[in-house]
C-alpha cells in the first residue's frame, strides 16, 4: 500500500499551485463519485452558501486520497472530504517517509463529519469475509479512500482474494450484476445512492456482515439498519470510519490568493455552524450523525475556520455569537471547541 501511494499519488504534492488573479478566483470542494454520500454532503454545503450569495462549486473526485492531496496541491480547492483512516495512515507514516510528511504539511481540519459504513455487496453464497478468499473482489480506484480501507480490511482479516480489481463503484456494481466479480467494497455514509436501485436482486446479492474482532478494534462498530436499501430486509453489523472536512492553512499575510482562500473557508465554516440545524433538517440524513466536537486526534483545526466562527465575523446571513471554556489541547482546537459550543451547544 505504501508503494501504491508513493507511485501514484505523492508525486502530486511538490508545493502549492501558483495563485492566479483575483478575478478568476473560485471556491471549490472536492467530494467523490456521482452516486456517493460525499457529493450529496458537498451539495448541501453549496446550497447553504448559495442562499447567502456565495458560489461553492462541488467537484467530483476519486475519493479521500485525491481530496486530501487536492487541498494541499490543487489550485482553487479549499475544501475536501476525507476518511479518518486515511488521516491516521498518513499521520502514522509521516515520520518515516519524507514524501508523506510533505503531503500532510499545512493540511488542517475544517470540521469533523459523520461515520461512513464499510459496505461490501456480495453474491449470496458469500457469508463472511473469509469467503472472499480466492474470489474476485473490487476494492475501489487506487486514489480513493475505499481502496485504502478495503486494502486494510482484507489484510487485517487475513483474506487473500484471487484478484483485487481497482475500479470505481459504478463499474463494480455492473460487473457484480453480470457475474464478472464476486463482491465489491464501497465506503460511504448510509444511505448512499448507488445501492438505492431495484437492479440489486436480494435473492442473488446481499450486504456482507463484518464482525471480525480485529477490525472492530481498529474501526468503529456500526450497523446498517433494515430497510436502508430496497434489497435489505435485515439489520447488519459492519464497521465504519469517520468522514472529515479538510482544508489548508492559508496565510492571509502571504498574498491575495491566500486571503481569498482563507475567507472562503471562513465563510463556509460560519455558515455550517450557524445553519447546522438547517443542514440536519433538510440535508442528507448523515448530518444528524455529525458531532462537530469529535476532532480526530493528532490533527488541528484551521485558523481560517476559527476566523469564521469568531464572534465579530459577519456575512449577509448574520454573525455567529461566541463564548465558552477552554479544553486542554492545541490553541486552535480549543478556540474551535469554544465557538462550536457557543453556536450549537455541547
């Protein structure tokens, strides 16, 4: 897995892109594929921004790894949604690998989001992870979070498929439907659109239960409730990873591009905090599972996010009022917790 990341992804990270003129400035969020939960969550943020006259473009991507590196490298890409096990992996290996250390430099947390369930759609004769031994299994494209999670899950469970296909979820579903593969992984917050189709015959296919104790110790035990998808009649035990909204630590004193990018991040942070209940009421159901105080260990909140949460920050939609008591952690994270607690309660 380290070799794959080094070969296909980390060559992208040699410095930030050079900014262009302010007239061409864009606000973008990297999400995922067209049928995933990331793109719906990004759409909710975009709609919220649009109501205040702010254009936030939702961009499709391969997933978490591309999104993480996008906020580090890609021009006009201030935000990206990333799986927490990708963060944990990068943080763990950053002390050993200079390329990974460069990849994570300057990347910060914008907001913690929700848990993403590890979906494994499989043929009916496959009843456990061990039944994937010797089978053809799709694990997601190489620069996706699904790929990293699927690879880790299979390795931790000691499962050796006959073939690991690195293809996207839409192709995986079609190949499973026509019998070309035996199962595929897809990491996304339930419910996710790809499985909300009557093409999936419950007599032939099902979501695989994951109860391996090793995986339960590494990931968060979770459930996909009965009726989440049309073909699913029973609640199943699975594992999950947390989705996190990432950004870059822009320096407003550096140049106009950094100033505008920091303001873009601050604006989105302001709106998410101020309109959090609106997101829970009218956005994707996963907003109801978001704990804005559940910051992944070892990562810091962006100062631009804290700027947007400060009591004197204003948009046309109005100010956020702030107060609170500090926690024992980094100054940036303490400031964030104080402001979030003031806005949404703790």
